[in-house]
C-alpha cells in the first residue's frame, strides 16, 4: 500500500484506466465476433460490410485511446479482411 500522496493517486488512476481499458477491449472482441457471426450465418454483403466497418472503428478507437498498439490493430484488421474475403472463420 502506498504511503506517498502521488503514489496513492497513481493507484486510483491505474484502477480507473484498467476499467476503461477492459470495457474497450470487450467492445473490440464483441465487434470482431459479430463479423465472424455474420460470415458464419452467410449474411448479406451489406451486413458483413457494416460489421467490418464497425469493427474497424472500434479497433481504431482502441489504438487512439492507447489500449492496443497500432501494429496489433493493423494485424487484427488484416486478419479480419482476410477471413471476410475467404468467407471463413478462424478455428
């Protein structure tokens, strides 16, 4: 347990950021799962395209907020589009 005032404040900030990051990561995973569900259920092209756009938006927001690294985001987007083009979902 920290004794110094600034250290106590850092603990509070870390807790707040942990909760925020968890929420952003959860929305990120959900958006990606929705794309895979759309592919799995053979939804129309428009629905899949809409899901991919939403996933891209969530991924970019996660990078902007510093939750994930930009290279990881690029990898996720690339993998997502690859699966969309093939019409497959990851194992």
